[in-house]
């Protein structure tokens, strides 16, 4: 671990807080928990994006099709 809130070297395992600092206050733990939740969320979003891109790789043809739809260009 390299920070107060971080992923660890085990896939899909996250940690939060300071297990050694017995003087840590509850508000610090709550803040770290919120930050960890946000980090887990973005990690899951990135995973979803990687899977979607793997299923539907970007191509010039796809870009042209999307541009035609969005801009209302004739085919």
C-alpha cells in the first residue's frame, strides 16, 4: 500500500482507514470510506469501459456511422 486509501496487490480488494493509528477520529474514517467508495466506483466504471471496447472496438467505419447519426448527415 502506498496511501491512506488505495487498492492492494490483490485484484478486487480495497482497503480504507488506518488500522494502526488508534487515535484516528471517526470523521477521518468516514472521509476515507467515502473516498474509497469513489475509487471503487471509478475502478468498476473503467472495467465496464474496457469490456465494452473489447466487444465493440473503435473503427473509422464506426466513427463515420456515429457522426452520420449524430449530425444527421446523409449516408
